[in-house]
């Protein structure tokens, strides 16, 4: 049972602003001189048996005007990460597109973090995905997972997890929500930055409505891809074997922060999504006196859903209830837990913070030493848990969850605490 304790309500803006403030755009602040040799970032190597391939799709929805730019049709960029074969003959994809990297570099150059401009080779960082490599197809098709990022965050910030799941046999689709993500790079080098952030209910309503419509549209495009069509707007060549390789009866979804709410609401609206996970995300449009829970909170789901929380509350506090540190979540988690009709689980990653569920866990840990980042700032972003433990636990529990409910594979990791992952607490 989810613990019901008195908790201080906080507005959703505070949690959403974590993403918005970190990825607001290029900075104009003066930073210390860059190191002679820029730091090269590396992502954790995938541990599965498959090599990893990747490709991008430019998707245009002719039936929808963009809510942020009404004179535009709604268009999205998504990345596909998949098990590949003969991948060594294909180049590795950059972690960040050239047009997106300045937005992350600029934020890190701000005085509160203090990474010098030019001190990191953001563009040179590589993923483990080989661009355009052939798909390693399997009998029955590849189970599909969708990922929705936090508000303001680019889809690239979950690359490490996407690669790990792809190496384990999943096709992972990471989605950028255009004009809300810090920046989105489209074919030809066109970059669309985020619209100005506004702390209003109208802004959040527009953002979430757009997100839900985006997910529905992406699912439709996956249907077309599974049927053998090429949904890319420019009809660029797809990796060999991608078309027709999807098992669309087994679709899962996960999301970080506001992407977790997007996951739950999308499941409520679309039966094609069979199982979902929120990574430290509230499940309401607003909290506190103006509490506006999502439909998924009010009605629950008849399908499996897992809550993965950080040790830090949305307003930056750690709560202790009955001597047990837990994610205070918010009223939306309490109400969802009470109304959830399908399988459910709530776990807490000890020593973590909000961004421990993204590539920021790896990136900040690699930059802390070379640039002598303030310990309190590092802890505020990624907590005290070692990066390898944080990413290892996240991917292990995501794999176990989707393996059980999409692949029907027996496993016991979700049954109770594990000595392999002592930092994961089952909230009971």
C-alpha cells in the first residue's frame, strides 16, 4: 500500500521549472576560461547482447496546427534506437545534434554551475548507436517503447537508457515536443528553440494537450511504419529491416518528470500502450489549492504502471515519514495509487535527485572533478548516489517491468527488495 501521510502541497510549476531552468537556452553570462583540452563526455556502454542502431524521423501532422505557432503544421523529431547487426560498418551518432548542443553548453556555463564555455566537447560526445545500421529482426517483431522527456528537456537526455533497452531487444522511440523542448534540430540544420516559458495554467494546459496529441500521432506513424510505409517527411532512407519489424501489440511507454504525466495520460487515452512508467513525475496539471489531477489519477488504469521516485521532493525537501525516507510525490501519486486497478509498484532510488533518471547523472558526475563544481550544486542535480548505481538500477527495473508485461518473461526483481540493488526501496 502507498503510504498516506500529511505532505506539504506544492505547485506543479516548481517541478516543471527544474527542466525549464536547466535548459532555458544559450547563456550570456561570463564564465571562467576554458581548459586547454575540452573534456570529452562518455555515456555508459550498453550491456545487452545486441549492437545498437539508430535513426531519426521527421514527422509532420497535416491534420494539426501547432499550438505554439498556429501558422505551422505540427512537426516532430523522433529518434529510433533498436537492436542492430553488422553495426561496426556504420558511424556512431552524436549524443547531441550540433544545433542542440549550445543550449546545454550555455546552461552549464551559468555561474551557478560554472563549467567554462568551451570547456566541454559537447558536439564531439558520441552515443553507442550506429546511424542507419540494419535491424536485428526477431520472430514476432520488436516490442516498442516510447519515451517522453521532462518539460524543457531535449529527447537526447535519455540516450543512455534508450541504448541499454535497445541492446536488450527493444525498439525505443524518443520524442521531442517541439517548441517546448529547449531546442529541436530538423533536417537541413534548422533549429527550433522553445517558446518563452510562462508560469500559468494556460501554458501548462497547452503543453500537456500538445504532448498527448504528439504521442497519439507518433503511435499512428508507428502503425504506418509497421505496415511497411515510410512516415519520414522527406522520405529519407530507413535502416534495412526497420519497416515491418515492429510488434505493435506490445507497446510500452515511460517518461521523466512531465513526461511521466504524459505517459499516464496517454495510457488513459490510448489503449495501444500496454504498460507505463513515470520517472519522478507528478501526475497533475496543478497541485496545492488549485489541485487539478489528470484523468489517469481520477480513474486509474486497467494496465500495469510503475512509479519510480527520487529521494528529493518536488520543492527540494527530503521528507521522513515513520523514519523511512521516501519520495513525497504529491497528492496525485496518492490518489493514483488508490484508483489504480491494474498491477502497480512504487519504488524509490535512495540518494537520487530529479535528474538521476536522465543522462545528467552521468554528465554531471564526469564534470564535477575537472571543473571543481560545488558539492551542493552537484548534489542538488544528481544527488549522492554514484552514477553507475543510479543508471544501473534505473535500467534494471525498467527492463524487468517491460520484460514482464510486454514479453511475458518471468523474473523476480519486481517482487521485493533485491541485494543486487540495495539502493532501491520498495515503498510499502
